[in-house]
C-alpha cells in the first residue's frame, strides 16, 4: 500500500498534460501511486496517459465516460490505496520537493491535512497567492475552532480567504477526503473545490499549514472551462450555494454561516460581471434578470437579501447585487459604470500587450 495517492482528473488536456505528469513523476518522494482519470477526452490525453502507465509501474489509468470534474475525482478516490490522497489539475505542475516535504510533515505531526502555498503561473509571470491564516500546526480540535475556522472563508476583507478553497495544495487523510468528495453533487461545475475542501477541514482533528512553502504552480489557462461563459454556470452556482447552505445550516456547522454569506456574494457578483462581459454590454437588462432567475428565486438568495445590508462589501459588489434585484436607481448607474470601466480597462490591456 503506497503512502500517497495522487489523482489527476483529465479532460482534453493534451497541451499541458506531459508537463504536469513529469512534475509528479520526478518527485523526490517515491512512495506514491499516480491515478490518471481520463474523463472521456477526445484529444490525445488518453494516449498520453496510457504511454505514461506503460513506462511507470506506479501509474494507474482510469478511462471513463465524460461526467465532469467531480465525477472524475470520485472515480480516482474510489481507486486510491494511499494513506493520504492529493490532487493535481492536469494543466498545472508541482515543485520537485512538494510531496517529500508535505508527506514528511504528515508523518512527523500525524495530522489529518497538510497545506502548502501556491504560485499563480501564466507563461513567464509568477505571482504568490497569499493565504491569511497563520502558519504552523493546529494540533487539536480546539485549536482549529479558535484559530482556523473563524477566518477560513472570510478573513476580514472581501475576497480574502483565510485558506484558499483549492483542493490541490493539500494532502488529506484518505477517510476524510473519501467521505467528503463523495458528498459533492456531480452537477456542481463551478466551485467544486469549495464544496469539498472546507468540509474536509471542518471534519479534521488536526491540520498543518506550511506557510511560505510555494510548492504548487496554478496555471492561468484562459481556454479552460472556468474561463468560458455558458449560462449553465448560473445553474451550477445555484446548486453549489444551495448545497453549501444546506450543509452549513446543520447544527454541526452553523457557526460558518456568517462567513458563508460573504462567499455567496463573491460567487454571485463574479457571475454578474462575467455575464455582462459575455453579452458584450455594460447593461444586460431584462435578459439578465430572466437568466439569473434560477438563482434569484431560491430560498438561499432570498435569505441573502436579508443578510446583505449587514455585510461589509466593496461598492461595486453592492451595486451589482442591487442591480440584480432591481433595487436603487443610483446603484444601477454605479453598476453600469463599473462594467463600462472593466471593459475599457480590458480593451486597453489588450492593446498594450
């Protein structure tokens, strides 16, 4: 039985896949299996995976019908034999010492989850993604309840997470990830990480955060699914936010609801800005109200409207929500100006680069 199972969900990732797999197979840590889940790719991804398996005894390939990222992760978790489980996205890469250092920490401290820091990577540009949580070992549940959970989703500023929701910069004990990954709705295609990672953290009894260890390279890929607009993103966001609300409303997690509303606003307003960009207009009008009704007519959105006035939000985010709910002439004007400025900045950026 390997100490670590590394799962790579793959869909039409041939452009970057070899770089990703090389970074994993070249790890200084050797006690791992690599599970490649080909989620119905129609490019050369399957051939790359099978060639990799032929050359490496610790590589397992799972070929399945396309079902999305969540179903691919579930297939990988089901096959995993490791004491700990980790994910890598097929267009990303990792530092050669990532798993040596994280697995050493897992053994030394016997923690449920180990977390490292992340570099955002776009061609030659690299940016450190900082997390607000203090580094170190959170050895007891009391530690987690007093120092980690209160700032996990919201760390005192909008879009300021105590911990990134990402799945791929963490090692999880197998029983924790297996339970929570299987609870994620397969219909969630945006926010898949948040639907799992935060509940793993809430189930954990101990966590180690290797602050300042930037081991994971997250590639900005403008051709990936998360950068291509489709109205199904609204439905998926509704499923995500409804699922999170249901789980956070339980007695066990209700202390997280205050932070949840900031996450709710973040996801909703991101959708609004993306939508307006996709229709190429700074005023989307009645079509937008109709398209967003799948979200705005939910009980969660209605409750959010009650909480909304009490949240400390940037003006453009407030304006976006008020515009979506058809409240306030001034907010509508502000929102239109924000969208116009965002578009103008985008045009100028493209001209200058």
